[in-house]
C-alpha cells in the first residue's frame, strides 16, 4: 500500500498548507530524479548517440540545400527515431530502475504519495529527454552552420516538437515499465512500428495510425516545415496526443498504486 502523508488535526501557526507541502515535496522529488538522470549512463549514452550525426556532418560536409536537409533530417532521424528510442530507454526505466534498486522503497516509506512519485518522475523524465533533445539538435545545427547559414528559428522551432515527442513516448513507455516484466521488448515493437509501418504508411495516407505522424502534424504549429495528415488539423492531433498522455499516466497511477515493491 502507498504511504499517506501524516495528517494533523490542527494546523500550527506558520505551518505550510497542504498544497504548499505537496509542491515542495514535488520539487524535492523533481530535483532528486533529475540528479539521477545526470548521473545515469543511459542519459550519457543517448547524448553521445544523438551527437554522432553532427560529427559525421563535420567530417563529410553538408549536402545542399542545407535548410531543407536540416529540416528533413531532424524530422526523420530525431523526432521519428532517436527521441522515441530515448523515450523507450528513459521511460521504461522511469520507475523500474528505482524499484529494482530498492530506492523507491525509501521514498514510499516517507510521507509521500505514490501518485506524487509517479507524476514528478514523469516530469523529470520528460525534462531530461527534452534537454538531451535540445543538446543533440543544437549540436547538429552547429555542425551544419559551419558551412551553411541556417536561421536559428528553424532550430528553436523544433524544440517544442521534441518536448511533445518526449512527453508522448515517455508516458507510453513508463506505463509499459510498470505493467510489464519485459517492457523493452514491447517498446522496441512500438518503435519499429513507427519506423517500418507508421512512417512508410505516410505514402499510403496511413499516417493517421502513426504517433510520430500526429506529432509532426501538431508540430507545424511550432516549426516551419510542411507536413500534414489529410483531414486532420494540427490541433486535433494535439488533442489526441494529450489524451494518450493523460490515459497512460492515469493507468500508470492505478497500476503503481497496487504494485508490489518488495
């Protein structure tokens, strides 16, 4: 069972109200989780992996036209492949690593609700994944800008898209990490679907069945590129992505509440 905060019948003078207590607990958990990501080898490996294209571009040069190449490369490699893989590794490990290392037990024995742990861990995972995305796309931008001029707005426009992408995939893979014993297997299946079926299906007007398709469709509101799903306005894709995130978090909360952490 989850550990509930200690309730006092009378609030003492100068004592923080319950919402403020919850906020400070959340900020403490957020800091704790973000520090764990900084020390994590997964985060370091993902950052190095994401910077490899930049190193290749510096060595080989940039094929013209540079702006179109940058736009298409970020869409295809980062948003459709590397960020989902990042979400897979970080999302499935969001709580499973804490459970396996028994550090989660130390948290639930304190006056912290399990739902607080889950929500703040999710935020920390999305923030960490987004920071990695910003670092690697910036590295790629710099590698191309050495030999060709690209508007800085083209880079910054992709950052909100990366944040949305991280939120969607981290919520899905966090749910898999709580619900399944081998979440990486199913995570790879989902990622491969996105690549082998979801992206390819664009040519057959099947992008509506692809998460990355809806992310790119919604991303038009932030980044200057041409992409659309027929009969699907960007805001409609945004609502679908929001529903997916909320449903995954809700299911994760239900399962995590009854999960045996021993």
